[in-house]
């Protein structure tokens, strides 16, 4: 309401100059600070991206082998004498049959001539205890298979599987042998004489290894002595070092033990594990029987080396040899492990699957979403649209916001105290898990829904009221549909949060080892993240692989959920 | 502002006595407060039926506030308090027995910014009749939609794309769609709060034509910042200043022979 035509604009106020030194300096400063900010942004981005990439590649590279499983694929005689000795032919009799024996017989056929008890045990140990399970299902589905020979995959034990997957346990083969070799017998403890000095390098290597060990030991002794260890406590180590030195200096035959790299000789169709070696001869135990004692020409026999000492491996030389033998016959196949998705948990890594945990997670999330969505959305609508603004509703609002920040374990304790101890609901049940997670994500959903409702422009509300819609009609016909994508996004993110939650579920006992896939809301169950937690605690390397594979599944589900929420947001992008 | 009776009120009430048309909306000593702040002071005005009444005045003087009292849109503002008497056809609209939702179905409103629902053109127009049960069949509803769109002179432009989103129209088309939406519930009174402020001269001209046409069936109240527009479309004009109704009367009289200094200053562009 001022008359702008009167009064001069004060001339003391300066104007932006293009060429003055001061404005140039100011401009340079601005460009510099903009460039600096941009650089900070890029650095932050590079750091986060590289962390993410490192994490993902590590998980993927560990997890992907977990989705594959090695099988022995061979001719199996579906032996009626082992499966149904009384010839009853009833499904019960067929179900009770000894399918493991059938699988073992097939393995014995694949590597014939292993009679010694210990070796036989080693060989059978390659097969999983559940190797006959698939066979049982096949026979039950089709009893006419009895007595026939079929080619079918037999599940390998986890250690065999891991051995085949790990590259660092691979064998080194030296086939360019210079002398001809003559074995003394075909089985048992035999000696192989070689016309060349094929083992000279190996002996030298072993001596070098001994020297290395002795040096390492001496260093250790010196270190301890320096720290003031007593002479007696070091005497043992000193003696060991001295012994290693002596062995390295000696010219006698060299003994191989489980602490050095293993050496095997493959000759005349058999394999011998070396116990002692001189440059021109070796002594050892036959693992796979030789066919003859005839002299083997140079180049027709091999030396195999496992660099990793037997003591550091889960597979000993004999089992590894059998496995190599099967592999060289082309009987080992790696297949996608569908059973990982169709089996419950197991103590045997090769039999363990995530179906139980997946179903548990789904049941739990069903309970959660069934409670959260209606309660959360209705609470949000009421608070945002209808509630009077007074002290009481303000208090409720503040508390909801505070609840979102409460550590999840507290909800677990609450669940334990209220649902289990007070209401007496069953432990470990998806119902209780769902209730606890519902408490956990309810604040998230309410906050997200309120934000979504609030972001609907008031002009839409006014338009509806302007044509005589009631407040409730305006909300349900216009505001809520427009807020729905935001509400869905918030809900999905809340669900993703619930899916990855572990701590509160531990409190209500969802951490039990459960083999059966749950079929009801009150049955004991576990969920995916808890399953991962359980597996990650187990010492077997095969379970480490399963853990990574299960993490991949969990991540895939989470990415999928987030993807859906992004898609929803894009699809229903604001159109006003 | 002191509370002594405004001589202008008495003067213009004599003008109203001569008015040929009966009174549709009568406001007596209306005071409106937003919290502690008073936005309207003792406003009394009579609005004739089937005519266009223009509210003019500088920004922030309370034109929208008064307009929103007439369909009780201010009820939705928690801090807003209305005192005084507003009658439509002699009936107090702030009577607790009166349902404000029903009132709004009889007093339609067109807003400053076009605000079609993010739904199809058809649904935009059909929404009001649907919630009020104004049509008995789909055919009847189709007829209402077509009639309303024709009245809003939008039919020719959108008849082939009634299923398209209302938000996909141009600004002027959207505003006419909002007018059609208001007409569709067949209100007695249409309130328009600066309906042309976002429009180009051509769209403005079409809406002005529209008002001239609608005048024969509806009582129209329009808030505008354009003196020319007020002069062109309205029969009566009320000038607000700082929450006070300064002067009201026949449009021709207000624009050619204002009695108050403030009115004179405003319409000659001396302030605002
Ligand atoms: N929701 C509200 N809460 C508080 N004060 C408000 C509210 N709406 C309007 N006011 C105040 O009431 C006074 C009148 O506002 P109003 O919107 O009626 O002005 P107007 O004449 O329509 O102005 P314009 O021409 O700019 O639209 C202004 O001082 C404004 O600040
Ligand atoms: Mg206004």
C-alpha cells in the first residue's frame, strides 16, 4: 500500500559488477566451493558404491556355489532284495526299504575292489545319509522300477561336495614321469621302485619344507625367549626344531605325515598313498587296487600332490582319491540344488534347505500384514483426518513417533512377557512372531501413511467438499486413493524391515532347530534371518556356503519387495 | 476499526431497497476470526438472486474469507470462528440443525486454482450427482454430464475423450471442467474465487461469457482482482478493505460514482 512512484532508490546500495576485482574474487570463491561440494559428493558416492559392491560380490561369490550340489550319477540296480526282501510290494514295505544300501551298492560298482573295512567306510562316507531319499520317492511313485537298472543322481555328502567346489584343495598332477615304475604288489602295503630319480625333486622339496618349519619354530623360540619365557618351557620346542633340522640334513628315506603335503602315485589303474620316499622308490598303502604288478613305462604313471596337508582338510587322502576316481570316470555332476528350496532344516548340510524358514517367514509376515495394514492405515486416517487436535492426540502422536525408535529387542521382550507368559500362546509360533513384528512395524506404517495422507494437496479435499461431499466421503473417495501408493510403499518397506528382523524373534523362541515345514500359525517354526543366524553358527564349511546362499535368497526377496514399492511409486506418481 | 455504525451501510441499504431482484443471501454483522486475529469486521450485505455479484478489494482484505462463509467452507479451518447472521432464502445457514454438507451441495464453489480430481473427465462431473443420488440411471447420469459440460462450453472439446484424465486438460479447460462439476449438482448459488486468475485472456473471455449465461439460472458471487472483469460481468459490486465492507451497490454506480474515498482510490489504481 505504499506509493512506489515517490522516493528515489537509495544510491548507496551497490549493484553487482561484472568486472571488478572483488566480484571476480567472489565468483571464483563460489565456483571453488561448488566444485569442492561436488567433489565431496562424488567421493562419498564412490565410497558407498565400493562398499556395496564389495559386500555384494563377497556374498554372491560365497552364496552362488551354495545353490549347486554335486551328485554321483551312475547306474543303480534297484535291488528288490534290499528294498523289499519279503516281496510284499505294499507302499509301506517299499517306504521302509534300505535305499541307502542300494546307493552304496551303486557306489561300490563304480569303484570296484575296495574290500578293506576302513577303506569301504571312507568310500561310503562320500554319499549323503539321504542319498537314497530321491530313489525312495521314485520307487514309491513307480514300483515297476524294482529289479531294474536305472541311471539316477545320488546325493553326495557335504564334505565331498565342498571338496569338489573348493579350488584350493585341487590336486596337482605330474604325468611326465621319467623312469619306469614297478609295484611290488596290487593291494596292501607296497613298494614302488622307479628306474629314474622321479622323487628327487619331491624329497628336496620336503627337506626344504622341513627347514622352513624349523626356521619358523626357531623364530618363535627366539621371540618367546625375548619375552622372558623360561628355558624349560622352550625345551620342547627346541627339541622339535632340532628334530626337524636333523631330518632335513639326513639322507635316509623321508617320511610323509599328515602335516606335510600329501603325495600319491597313480599306477596300473590303482592309487597308492605314499608313506615314505627316497629319490628312487616309494612305500605306501594302496587305496584303489592296482590291476597288475607289471612294470609301468615312463609317462604312463603319475605323481599326484595335494598341497594342503591332510590335517588341514576335511577330506582325507583316501576319500579324496575315491572322489577323483569318480570324477575321472565322469560320474560326478553338479546340478542346481532345487532341494534347497523344498527341504526343511537338517543337521546334514547337504540335506538342509530353507523351505521351513521361508514358509515360517511367509506365515509370520501374513500375521504381521493382516494386523498392521488395517490397524495402521485406520489409525493414520483417524489421526490425520478426523482426530481433534488436543493434548491427548498430541501425546499419542509423540508416542507413536517414539515407538518407531524403540530397539527391536524390546518388542521381543514385550512379546515374551505378554503373548507367551500372560496369554499363554505357544512358543516359536509364527502367530506370536507375527504379533511381535506387527508391534514393531506398526509405527512405521502409521507414520508413512500419515505422511502419504498429508501429501495429498488440500485442493483435492476442497474440491470434494465444494461439491457437497462429506468429510468422510472426501477422505475415502479422493484422499485415500491418492495416498494409497505412499501407504503401500510404507507398508512394503515396513514388511521388508519385519522380514529381516531377528532379535525380537529370538526372544520368543523362534530360534529352535526345526526340521518340519510349518503348516499352521501355531506350529513351531523359524524364519529366514533366524535360519541364517543358526547356520552361520555351525562349524561345517558346507553350512557356511548354505548361510551365504540363504542370505542371497533373503536379499533377493528384500530387493524384490523394495522393487515393488519403487514400481508402485513410479506407477502412481503424482498426477495433479 | 471502531464499531460505530458505518454510514455507508445505511446508504447502500437504501440502494438495496430499490433493487428489482429479491435477496438470495443476506449477511448481517458478520465477524470472522482466525484465532485471535479478526479477518472480517461487521460485514452486512444482501446478494440478489439470479445476478452476478462481484467482491473486489486489495489482497488480504477478506474477500475469500467472506465467500467461504457462504458455503461454510471455513468450518474446515480449525482456527476459524464466524459470528453474525448469514441467511439463504431467509434461513440461517449457521443453524446447528443445518447440515453443512447439504448446504455445500446447494452452494457450489469454483476455486482460484483449477482443481479437477485426478479421475476421468466423466467421473469429475459425475461425482457430485453420484454421491447425492441425483440420477436414477446411467442414461440420466450421462445426460447430466453432457448437459453440465455443454453449459460450461466444454462439451465440444472433450466429448470424444470423456475417459481421459481431467488433469490432462489445459488450465482453462480444467477451470471450465470445475465449473461443469459445480453445475452438475444444480446448486442455487455458485461461488467463484478468482476463477480466471490462472487463465489467458481467451479462456477468461469464455468463462465470462459463461457467467453471463449462467446468470439466468444461478446466483453467482465472484471474487476478482480485475476491475474490468467486475465491470463486465457483475450487476452488483462490493468493495472490501482491511476486513471491512466499505461500499456496495450497483456495479455501474460503484465504478462511475463511488462515494467512499477508499473505493475511488482502489478503482482508479491509486493503491492495491
Ligand atoms: N486459514 C487462515 N488462518 C489464519 N489466517 C487466515 C487464514 N486464511 C486467511 N487468513 C487471513 O485472513 C485475512 C483475509 O484473508 P483472505 O484470504 O480472505 O483475503 P483475500 O481478500 O481473499 O485476499 P486475496 O485477494 O489475496 O485472495 C488475511 O489477513 C489472511 O492472512
Ligand atoms: Mg482470496
